[in-house]
């Protein structure tokens, strides 16, 4: 699980806004995620369920995905496996998009499940500015550095 601290990289480092897909069925959690991400200079799209997430992912480029694990139509683990399959079929030279699970439950078993499904890591809800910034620093900014090198 990602820690609460992280180096505070300048948000202005990115030339264009970071595009984030938030897959979350709870309306208040959707709005909180959007506000936190917008406050960090990101553009956040919301998908309310797994089907919508798969559609948005196929139609748009994202730098990061926050995936609720407990979705109503299919769980976030199944959606992640499908997203990873879409990436493999696309045959691009780009590294896989970071997918971070969002859950109310922490523990070794959850870590194993998210990694097996193809997620990069997970956070225990709620999504906060601090843990969002840690994720951006670890998975997005470092990824941009690798792509630009």
C-alpha cells in the first residue's frame, strides 16, 4: 500500500494536464476524487461502473486509473484484467497505464488480489490529496521521466 508521504514534485512539471480515469460507483466519492485531482492540476473523468470504464479506456488516453474494487456490475479486479487485455491487444510501445485499486479493506490478501489482477497498487479509501500526490509522484511523474528519456 502506498504511504501517505512522498516527495512533493512540482505539479507544473507536466506540459499537459494529467488525465485520470476514476472508476467509482458512489457519487460522493466520485465528486471528492474529481475535486482532489483537479486541485492537483489533473483532468479527471469518471466511470460509474465497469462497463463504462472499459468504454472510456478504449476511447481515451489516460495517464492513471483509480479503480474501485467493489463495483456493482463487475468488480474492479475483473475490469482491471480486461483493461490489461485491451492494452496487450493495442500493441503499443508505451508502458502499461498505472492502475491503482481503491478499497475499504487493507491487508496482505488484498495486495495479492490486486497484483494478480494487474493493478500496480492499492489505496484504502478515502482518496486524499496526500495519497493522490504520492501516487502521482510514484507512478505518473516517474513514468513520464522514463518515456521522455
